[in-house]
C-alpha cells in the first residue's frame, strides 16, 4: 500500500512535530539515567541517535519537499 503525496506530507509533519521531540526526550533521559559519560562519548551518541531516528522514516520523507508532478501548474 503506497502512500499518496498528501498522506506522506501529513505523516512527515506528525513525525517531525510529535515523534522527534518524544525521541529527543527519551534519548536524553536514557543518557541521564546511565550517568553522564565523557563529553566526546556523549556527543558521539547524540550524533548517532540523530542519524538513526530518520532511517525507519526514509520512505515517508523522500520526495515530500518536491513539487507535485501531478498537480496544477
């Protein structure tokens, strides 16, 4: 079942406005519970988590910013 362009845009918006802040809060909470690692380790973990969150949603974000090829010009 493929998503339409409108559905992709709506899901991308929900993911960015709701999912990403929740993901950030969870990541920070987990690092705080585990104890504060050295700064370079903490930076590496945040960079890795910053890249990893988008991988499951790659198909949704792909092409969202492009002009609709089927739309009116």
